[in-house]
């Protein structure tokens, strides 16, 4: 038993020496080998994004600070989600084919499921293959096989692209008219109740801030078939105003913005952070 163990050890030592020699003699590279990228684009260089599906067409531009939807509405975009989408330019794969050598129809690329344009580069999305949930994707005359993580996101359309906050951060509201409460900025620029309710300045300012900071867990297309419960108005220092509809407060708070045909869904326990203040709360 002892001699057999030694024989195995000798064999292992010989194999290690042999593999080391082969690696040095033929310059064999070990470890992870970076695969070629699908484009030479850098996400930081992209300032225009457009995508089209059978159901929707969206155009976005970067203004130097943030992404904005330009069509079909003009509204701030969800920057985090856009950055996720732009990560496609960092995709790496060895699965690539010359489009001239294959039948694009068999890959679903004769009539693509969607088109994504990043500056002047067009990315076409075809069918998925049967193994590994990967999708045929074409850029110029090359077809790649990539993980199917980008088309499902694109297919969600505007509701996954738009900013999830009720009031864009780049706007300066001066008054908020809620069903049970009206607040506005005084001459010093501080928020206060316009009806003399006994709330602390901190409570009032916090509610106003929530309209520009709380993100809705879900955004959906405005369901015009439902009747609004009440109207909410937001006034701005440039004289503009936004009108919202309070659609529901239970089992969730639903606030619709009819100007952009979207509605925001919040948890019901945020009622006293978005719609009203507690009358029995006397501290900030």
C-alpha cells in the first residue's frame, strides 16, 4: 500500500513537470481569457438611445447630467435602468457568425423582435436558441449569440424607462394641493401649511420632499377606465402646474399623471408620507 502511494505521487510530479514544460514551450495562456467584445462603443460615449418594438417606439437623450425621454413623452428617465441597458456594449462572446453566410429568417432576424440604436449603431434582436436562453443579436453584418437579458427589458417599454418619482428633481414646486392639505413655500422659501394646520415645518417639508424623492415600486399605463377619487395639483415657480389624480389608497396608493398617461403604485402605508399628515403627530 505504501509503495503504491509513492508510485501515484511520482506520476503526479511527472505530469506537473510535463504540463509546465508544454505551457512554457508553446506559450499556452492559463486562466480566464477575455472574449472579444461585440462593439467598440463605450457606454459613457452614448448620448442617444432609441428602441423600437412592434408595440412601442422610444427616443432618449443624455443632456450631460441625466437621461431624458424625448418621445413619445418628454420626461426624465430612470438613469439606473438606462445604464443597465447600455451595458450591452460590454457583452463578450465567441459565438459570432457572418450574416451573409446564414439564413437570417431561421434566426428571427429577417423581421427582428426589436431594434436598439445606440448613437449610430443598430442592434437587432432575433429569436432565442434552444439551449442556454441566449438570443441571436445582429450588429452590422455580424450575428452574435448573447444572454437574453436585454430584450425582455426593452419589451417593458415606457413604464420601465421613465423616472419613478412623481415630480422630477429638476423642477421646483412652490405649492402642493392635496385632498386634505395644502402646503406652499413662504417668502423665505420654506414650506408651510396654507390653511394654518398645526403641523411642524419639518413634517410639511418632509411631505413635500417625498413627492420628489420616493420612487414608486411600479409604474403602469394610466387606466382611464377607473374613476379618480380626487384631484391633486402641483404648482411651480415658473408658473407651470401639474395635475394628478388620486385613483386609490387601498390596497395600494395609485396616483395617476394624465399628462403623460402613467400611474404610480405605492404601498398603502405611505399614505401619511404622500397624501396627508397625521393630526396626532406633534413631533418631526
